């Protein structure tokens, strides 16, 4: 075989090898995933799910802006976000002529160089001033609010902000929440507020209803690294962390009872390959993933007499009908699974009975 023929043969072998690798990869990784998604049932397994909703947020705290009393070059001695005691020097301002002016802490607090000019507009001492109108307009073409900027610069003009002092460990959030989520909130309740760089827990201290939303005030003493940079932001609020069984949301079905009431449940596969309806108690739902979290094993509910009754539900590893709309393709029965018969081995049947004491007859 000449050199060209050997080269062609080598190319063919390489192509065949690549095809074989692709087929093997598909068999190992892709086929099981696709076939699993196409199966008519899903396995109920333990998991966790959060109940959350979006919100618009205004961050505010007790803070005082210190302004330069003269123009000149600046020198700073305390880092951003550092908690500093009363009397510590924060900065000097050196005018082009005359003596330098030193600036000292008026009280113990956190030093920050982030400023947006709204420090006096939002105060924890005046919570009633935070209303729906305090939030930036969402109308098309509306100008977005200015972002906080760093005021730690090499020079200042008289009256420029030099630094600010944040006093107290507690800071506050005003949350604008759509009315559809408000059944999850109550006065004094604890919530988790998720920012871009982390999550803090907070307590609700005030709730005010508007036409289609609520303004909720929450306070926290948790540390958040970039809290001093925040003013207007979008957040996610977590109102519940739940544990239970995860099933596809498409498996949920409503079944009409003899008295006309509708009960929610799923169809569970039995050992006879038919399906029975089992009640469920929904804990949370994730619209993005298409999954629902339900109470495992059993749950309590009130009957018509107000008494608590135990309701059996789905167990871990039960197979539930993935699409409750596909009932025409399966057999549904009202009967529960038959009890397993007790297996008795032959050696147990022939096992000798214990001897009984028999009284001797007369004459023996």
C-alpha cells in the first residue's frame, strides 16, 4: 500500500473511532436521561424547597454625613467599613494656604465613603415617611436612581461630603411586594432577604397595603459586607424552608368525591401495575423547575366535626403518574394494594407441638 493509501486508511480508522466514542457516550449519558424523562412515572424522593418571591428594596440606616469645612487636599486614615471609636481621627483636609483641618469621630460607629445624597431622606426614626412613592418609578422611560458613589477622593471643595458615620448595628429594608404573595407575611415574622452577595435574616416590623402591593419594613442586625453601598436594589425574599417529597407538578390532580367536593392528590402505581389516588398536602412549588414539594407518609387535617384526622399520603420511593392528564392510558382503581400473605415454611408446619401433661387413667 502506498503512502496515500495508508493515509486514507488512517483517516477512516480515526473517523470510525470517533463515531464509536460518540455512540458509547450517548448510550452511557444521554439515553438514560431521555428514557427516564419519557417514563410514565416519577419516583417520589426526599428533598427541600424554598418558598420565595421577588421584591424591590430600599436599604436605610442611621447615618450622618460629615462635610469638608474648607477646600484642599485630603488624607484618610480609616478604611471603608471599619468600626471606629469615639475620638479617632478619620481625615485631614490641607488647604493651599493655612492650617490643616482634622476630622474626628463624634461617636462610635462604622466609617463609610459611599454616598448618594439620600442619607437624610431615609431614617429609621421616621418609618412612616417610607411609602410606595419612595420607590423608583417603573414606568417606561423613567430615569433610574443614581448609584452610590465613593467620596474618598484626593481633594475636596468646601461643603463636599467627606465621609459618613453609620451608628448602631441594626439596619433596615423597605420592601415593595406584590399583593399575590402577602399571604406568606405577618407582623413579627422572620424572613430571609437574598442580595447579590449573600443572604441576611430580618424581622418584619411594619406592613402597609396599597392598591396592588404592600410596603413591608424589616430590620436586621446581621453583617453584610456591602450594606453601606446599597440603597435601591432588587432582592429575593425567602419566607419558608421546607423538607418533604419532591414530585412533578404535572402529577398533581383533582378528584371529585361523592359529595361533590374536590380533593387534591396524585395517582400512585401499585404492585398490580394499576394506580390508586392518594391525597397530598402541598408544602411548596417551584414553577421554574416544574416540581412540587409535599408532606411525606401522612398529614393531619380537620374533618367536618373539627376533629383532627390522619390522612395517608405518598411514601418515599412511591411511583406517581408523571402526567395526571394521561389517565386514559392507565388503569385506576379505588382499591388499596392487597396485603401480603404471610409465608409459612414447611418446617414450621411440621414443628412438633409441645408435650401436654395427660393424667393417667384409673387402673394404670
